[in-house]
């Protein structure tokens, strides 16, 4: 989502690069086995990503208010 929203002001190149990085991370995380340790690591990673998404959402909201 961040790649798409920044691409609106930065151009198509940054959007495609951001989407490629996001796709690569998604493909790398897909085949991870879910044994006990991997499950905990994936849960912790999910929490970190969730915090990052909240921060990006706040940043985008502030940026949207400034643009108006």
C-alpha cells in the first residue's frame, strides 16, 4: 500500500520497485514451515509488521491532511 501511495507523487518506477520488493518478501515467507519455532517467529514478525502498518497509516493520514 505504501508503494502505491508514494508512486502517486514519485512516479511509476518507485511504485514498481516497491511492489517487487513486497512480492519478493511475500514469496519468501510463503514456504516457511510452521513448526514450533517458525510459528513463533512468524507471529512475532506479524506483530512487527502490524505496528509498521499502523505507523504508515498514521503517516499517510497526516500527509493527506497537509496536502489539503
